[in-house]
C-alpha cells in the first residue's frame, strides 16, 4: 500500500521521490517499439487534476508484449473525490521475475523470406514442369493466375485483419476466431493446424523422393521405391523435429541457409536453359529454346489417371499455400501490423514470377516425350526409318516410345527434368532439398503455434495438455510432438499426388473463411474496424471466398464433404457449449446492426391484435433471488416475446450495490437459459422505480405491455408505507394501460434465505423487494428432461416451473373480461414441452337458470379463438354464503388496519389522507357483499382445483378510493390456501385475441 501511495505521489508534479525500484544488474528488458512515449512522459498529468494523467499507451495495452508495465488510470470516483490513503486500490503485483529479451523477427526474415521458402516447395521442382506438359502453357498460366488471384486477395484480407489491432500467436486461427467468433474460428483453427501438418508431410515426401532417385542413380536403393520414401521421410521429419526443439533462433538460421541455396539453384536452372545441350541432354528431350517446342507445349495433352484440369490445379495449389507463414508466427514478429502486408505481398510477387518463368522456359526447351536413349539420335543411327515426331526436327527419333507409351524422359515423364535442364544438376538437387526441407520445417513450426493458441482458449476439451509452452519463447513442445505424429502418419502413405489434393482442400477452406471474415467485418461497419492497411475491397474478398469454396468441391468433392462435415460438427459443439469469451467479433457487430435495423423497421408497423404478444416487465429484484418468478415468465415468453427483469434499487442502498452485479445477474440468466434482459433503476420507492421502468424500458415497439410482480405475503407485518407503495405500483400499472399479473406460491418466491444459508452468492439484498416470502421448499426434483438445466453453478436453485407438469390441469377462473390476456397466457404455457400435456379448464360465473346457455356461448367464443379447452364449468353458487371460519379469517386479516372508535370519531378523511392504508367501517360495509363472494369463490377454487398445476384468476382492479390494506385483504381472500401456484392477472381492457382473419 505504501508503494502505491508513493506511486500516486510521484504522479503529482513537485512531489516525486527517487525511484529505488530499478532492475538488477544483468537483467535485459526488451522495450520493443519505444516510439509510443518517452520515459519523462510517464509523469505528465493533465492540468485539470493532479491525479488526471494525459493519454498514454500503457492505459490501452492488454499485456506487456512491448516490455512496458501496463498502467491503470484513476477511476472517476477518485477524480471526483480523492480518496483517503486507506481507500486506495491495492498496488499492482510484481511477479519479481527478471525480464528477458525475446527473439523477434523483422518483415524480411520473419515474413517475406519465410513465405517465399514455404511457397517454393516441392511442387515447383518436382511437379510444375509435369503440370505444364499436361495442361499446356496456356492452362498452366490459368492455373497459376487463378491461384495467385486467391492468394493475393487472401493476403490483402490478412493484411487488413492483422492491421486492425495487435495479432498474437496463433496466426490464421487467431484472426478468424477474433473476427468471426469461436464458432467458426475454432473449427478452422483445428483444420488449419492439421493442414500445416499435412503440408509438412507433403514436402518431406518430396524430399524423400529426390533422395531415393539419387540413391537409385548410384545403385544404392534400400528396399523399393515406396518403402525407401517412407524410411527417408521418417528420418527426415525426426531431424526437423530436433531443429524445432532447438528453438526459433536456430530455425531462423536454418531458413536463411535454405533461402540462399534456393536462389543459387534457381539461378543455376535459368543459366542452364541457355547453355547448348549435350547429346545426353538431347536424348532426354532438352534442345534449348525453339519456337516449335513452345508451340507444341502451348495446348494441353492430358494423360494418365491424373489427366484433368482440376486435378492439375489441385496438385499445383499447395505451392501457393505458404502465404500465411508470416501470420502463423506473428507473435514472434517485431511489427506484425506493418510487416505482414509488405512481406506477404512481395513474397507472392517474386514467387509468381518464378513460377511463370519456370513454366514457360521448360515448355520452350523440352519436348513432352523422349526415350532417354542416346542411340535414338538420327545422326548416330544412320537409319532411313520414317520419322514423324517433334524430335525429328532436332535430329532425334522418339516415335517408337511415343507410340508404345513407354517414354521414360521428356517433360511429361520425368519429374526431375529441372535437374537435366540446369547448368549443374547437383545445385538443383540442393535446391530441391532446400525447398522441401525449408517448407517442411516452416509448416512443422506453424502447426503447433496455431494449435497452441487454440488450446489456450479452452474451447475444446482434452486438448489443453498440448498447449503448454516451454522456454523464453513459450515453445509448444507437446504440440510439436503431436504435429510430428500426424505428419509421420501421412509420410507413410508415400505418394505425393495423393497428399497434395487433400492439402489443397484444407487450405482453400481456410482461405475462404479468411476472406469471408474480412468481408463480414467490413460490411458490418463496426466502429472497431479500423485497419491500417486500406488497399483491399470487401467485395473482392467475398469473390475470393466464393471461389475458394467452389474449388474445394471441384478438386476433391469427397474431401470437401468430409471437411464441411467436420466443420459443421465442431461448429455445433461450440454453439452448444457457448464458451464464455468475448472477442468483439464481426458477428456481434452484425447482430447489433440487424437488431437496430429490425427495430427501426418495426416502428413503422402498426399494432394488430393478431400479433399481440405479452411483453413483460418483471419486478424480480435480483433475478436469482426469485427464480420461480423468472422461470414462470420465461416459460411463456421464451423466443416469442420480450421479457425484462427489473430491479429497483433504493437510493439509500445504491452504494452497497456492487458495480459488477449487473454482469453477474445477466450471467445467471444465461446459465439458466432464460431469454430475458436485465435492467436496474435507482428510485426512492418501488412505485417510482416501477413507473419509470414502465415509461422508459424497451425500444420502439419492443417495449413492455404487461407488468408481472410477486405476491406480497408479509403485507400484514410490513411497514404500512411499504404496503401502500406495493398497491400504488399495481394501480400505476393500470393507469399506464399495462396488463398486470401477480404470481403467488404457497412457499413464496424469495429464496434469499436458502442462498445465504447454503453459502451461495446473491447480488444484493434489495430492500425495494422485501425478503418476505417463506422459503421455497416444495420443489419437484424428479424432472430430468427440463429445458432449463442446472449447470451446477452455486447460485442456481431449481423451481417448480422447471419440472414437467404432466397431465395436470390449468384452471382459468375468468371472472372479468379483460380483453383475453387471462386466456392468452395459459395458452402460451401449453405450447411448451413442460406444459404440453396439461389441459385447460375455464370456469365462468353464471346463473342456475341460464347455465346451459352460458356454457354454450362460452364454448362458441373459445372455439372461435381456436383454443383447445378441456372443459367449461359454469359456477352458479358463488352467491352462497361462505363458511363462517373463512369469513372470520378475512376479518382477522383486516382487523389491524381498521380505524379505532376514537379515530373514527374525528376527521376520517384527514386520517385516511395521512394514513391511506387505514380502513373505515364505511369502507367495510361498502365492500362486504363483494368480499363474501370472494371468500366463497376461494372455497370453490380450492375444491375444484385440488389437482391443478396452475390456477389463473382474474385480478380485481383497485378503486382509486380503496385503501391499500383493504385491496390486499381482498386478494388474500381470493387466493388463500390454494396449494398450486396462483396467477392473478388482468389485461388493460383492450383485445389481445381475435377470431377474425384481419
């Protein structure tokens, strides 16, 4: 605490103390980019207040990535009223660990060279000439330009996303998940990590094929072609794993050596194309630059099982998939937002040029078919045999192998043709080694980094074990072992042409979602979408996304279906689990836009009785204090109408209401799967707070029309002012043309005592809602199929409305016509699974002489309302005198509120003005017939509804001159002793149901 006070004192000009908390000798602190502010700026304060600092970078940073300590600005209450020293917040804790210098890369080494190395992979050396022979120069250029179109647009989308805020380790997964949300980000992160592991195996197999061919040329084959590839590939991937274990710095040094070797091999190839060919090179089809060869290779000549345009496309596409290599290690870059756009786009430019030049040069110098036999030279054979092939123009007869399809050389038959064309075949072999090993190493590093970020987000179970980091760079060693195992499994396939289309499928899916992320973030127009890189268009991103998804199915339709099924399954899991994370995704922004647009559109729609919905403002106090009230209203409003839980906070208790309680209560509602908003309001009393909530709650047409409250069971013992406040709230609801409903349960609604006795959490004990009910103890614990599940959290208490109601009845005592709200709410209940087996019975008042006519009329009305009613009962004996004991009980409930004889002898009106809850003898006489019928009706209800699940009774409307105690006694007499929940409900006298179609 003393340190924190000293820190505050140091912020005040002229009150600084020497800083003795300097780092020890020998500890290096990486300050990162130090242009955000100078050291002396930390002491600058606004002239408004000596505790009010000027804007600083540290107030907005979420971590210490730059090496600077995160600062916290003083809260508003400190600025408004400086606290006492003992009220200051605790000082920030220092873990005491020395700061170490991290390995960070610039855009050249970390992005451009890394991307070029991963793009220049096995396909360029071993398959690009072969693809050119199959597809021809024209279609090969189409393939290259289509691939480059997708990758370039994807690079611009990546650049936009990566410059819209700091991108941490996790690369593609991080960007998609933070843009589109965990539902799509998590599945793609998993697939993209898997795709990188496959790409490692692809390049390792390419390396193994080259080594095998070298061994065969030197008569040193080990077993056979396939098993040699498996053996060499296994040894190679183990060595690559050891390099990754050595750390990022060793991996970067290895990449530099690979890059130099690749440049030398490419230069060697282009030089070799202009060197006059020897007899041996001519025998394998290389004759130097000739227009005839160029023209012959201009059009396609598909052959073999892989002979189709899209098959060639799918085999080539992995050579364009290294563009995200810089993004995948963005956590290890010095400046990700600046380096990723520059490095990625330059890498695409240079590698595209190399592909175009390699394709056209090899197709201009090498014929498609050659025998590789020196004796096939016309000059050596001195043969007069007729020769018709292209080789004849250059003095070679390859007709025999062309006609028999036995040619072993030439552009279409020899995967190692670049070795033949180059000035030195050994340099090409070194280039192949460099390209394959660098790409394999890059993908082996990228895959665990992506998977580590996914593990740390805790979205999927059982994978957190692989997310643990080691060392100063937090290396995911366990992730390396997992990706090594996956890569090794595919290396054992041993066939390059089988692995390549699978990789294309996964990468296209990832690219499509990256582009869709950029498009979606742009069109939502969220204020938080402010990318520094502006050279992109959301519509080109959408085009690239669409093209990527189409190509997935054109390449390998079954793999595309499998990928889509995996994504949908993983998406369904995340959607079901709803992880408690908030990343500010574009989906959140789009939801806001849609809600705002629909709300504005709704304002122009006139109300119609057919579209009436009971939009409820529920006075719950803290919702977790009255779970039964929340569950009941949530049952008939879920997914069809508005529900707002209102909490009125008394002004004198405002300071004791924790600021975080709103979020806690919203979380409680979400955990309980109740579709409701929550709002609180500060007021002097319940009536004022409820009045303000009724006036201000909602948005446009989405505003409450029904007030729901709990029954005040302690109305006889509470303060008279509290009783008056409660009844005035009911009266005010009617004055505001609200429908009004009061829920009463025998065991009460408030569970505050239960929560506190069991040590569970409650947001606050709010005096506006008295904890006056008896503990809710009779709860059905046998329902295992409830729609609202108890997730096991400490503050979840089950209620009777979470249980299936079986074949019990819902009894409606429709005493007064209120427009139909008394019928509508029970009908909505029966549409829910827990109430669907319950039958509705309607009880109405009538005369003995007209019982049949009354029942027929009501039956016809309900039939036209299209309501399924089990039975209609006409009550004819409500005028019968009630039992004496029940009438006596009513008199006892009101006795303490009756004016005494001495008070009655004075000015009664003045007494009632000062104490509006007091009841005069005149009031009792005026209401006596009504009370006797009410007590009698209560007896009838208890007799007829003994097996009911819910009793619904028309709520009496309080007269403006009716004392509050007399009105509550009336409600008490009406609902007393009913074993099941009782809903006293009254509409606002406007029709909410109709039997007309317009």
